[in-house]
């Protein structure tokens, strides 16, 4: 399930941070690669911003990951 504000709430996205770090990319590096500000990447990682699907796809392409890898959460509500 894609995390949507108001449905499951936003939590820290440690998978995004981990994938970025594994490629030795700073928040600014990733931001520049996908056309947003470093503050936007920081907000996504901290769970303070819910990115559009288009931005999610751009991030995943740069990181070589799937949407499931970075943005989907397991359905823990049954």
C-alpha cells in the first residue's frame, strides 16, 4: 500500500535514506538528480512531505529501486 497522508500517516522513510546512502549520495545529490530541493528530500525522509507518484518514480529510477522497495509499506492492518 502506498503511504498516503491521512490514510496511514507518514512515517520516516528509512528505506529511502538507506538506498541513497548505499550509493554514497547526499540529499543534495539526489535532489539535483530528480529536480527538487534538498529540503524536499529531507522532508520525504523525515515523513513530513508526501511526494507525488511522479516524484516517487524519478527517485526510484535514480536509486535503481522499485516503488515497492522505497515507498510501499506492508499492510499491517489486516
